[in-house]
C-alpha cells in the first residue's frame, strides 16, 4: 500500500478519492509518519447480492400470473 505525503493528497484529493472508490488504498503520512488510511467505502451491513442463488432449485409455473379463483380473492380481501 503506497504511503503518500499529506501535501500531495491535499493538492490531488479528487484524484485519490476517485482511485480509492475503485478499490485502491493509500496511507496518508505527514513528515513520514503514517496518520490515516484512504480506501474504498464498504457499506456496513450490506452484502453483495448473488444473482441466480436459487437457479435450478425453483421453477416458476407457466400459469403463475393467472387470476386467482373468486374464493381465494375473497379470503385475501377478508370476505
């Protein structure tokens, strides 16, 4: 992980933030002393969604969107 002096970071902050957003990480130092780390923001509590997780395990029937019979609709509507 590269160590960058704070004076350079201040001058080119937008460039470093853009690089951090794509996954790069940097150590920010002052007079050679590491002070902080700049890197990508990972949302807390959110995992990357895996599409197709249940592929081949579930099938949607061809008549999935056909209207329900009247007695089923009455039940859902509280009649």
